[in-house]
């Protein structure tokens, strides 16, 4: 009889991401803030990293969450390296629960014991999505807020992963009216899996 060998466990960023529990919440861009506040109520005492696209957004979200009595700070390129290190140390010691930052700064912070990485904005590069999850070292969960504008980025991520991320609905969340006519209508996802639709599109583009 031949001996059975264990399936090798890979630790590249993509493999770690695939092993990490992930979920997405579809939401209009103007409702992301209110959904974030509601979503984080279950994580007030946990170590959370929220990743955004801009420094301005990091500051705005930090101010909003502070007004809701979350233990939070924004950390981005406008802060001196010493300030960034102080925030990271407080986070690692548990004296600070939530850091809001960008992909560029997140790579330098050396944060520990992260229990939730929340992608407020999806990254433009698929690799950055994997990197975000890998910082948790499979100890936490990944969540993402996905607006209609974010859906092409989600399609790229799912196509690359060859799997759909679980979609969840946040209990108690009520969407507000769309403020302008420019926001896109939410697409119908019942016909095909999201990554399958994107695969078909890519194949057509190459014909």
C-alpha cells in the first residue's frame, strides 16, 4: 500500500486569502457610512482594520466612528512615522481597537492580532486584496462593502480567486434614498455566478 501524503499548505498571499473566511455586503456608496457603523457594533472590543482609498476618507470615517464612541484612529501618509508607530503599538497592545488606513500605509504598520479586515473600498489591484487578508494570518475574517461602482473590482477579485465571496445582508440596515440620478442601479446577480459572468466578458474581449 502506498502511503498517503498530506496536501501541502501554501502560504503565498492568494492561498492565505482563499483559506480566510470572507463576506461582502452590497450597498450604495452614500450608505456605506451608516452600514459601517451598524456592522461594527459587534466588533467594538476586537482588533479591526478598515482599509480605504484616500486619506480624506480615512479622516472622515474616523471622525464619524469616534462620534459613535468607537476606539478608533486614522493612520495615513499625512502622519509622521512616529505617529504611525505609536498608533500601531497601541493597536498591538489592545489600547486601540480600530485603525483606518490605506493599502500603502497598512504594509508598513506591522499590526498584530487583527480579527477583522474590512474593505470599505475595494482595491484597484487584486494583489492588494490578498495582501489585506494575509495580514490577519488566518486569525480573523474579511469583509467588504461593495457599491455598484465597486462591482468591476469585485468581478476581477472573484475571477482571479475562481470563487464567489459569500454575500450577506446586514440585519437592521435600511437603505436611504439615492441622492442623485447618477448612481448606477444595482445589477441582477441571479442569472450567473459573478466570476462566471466576468469570465465570459473577458473571453469576448479577446475574440
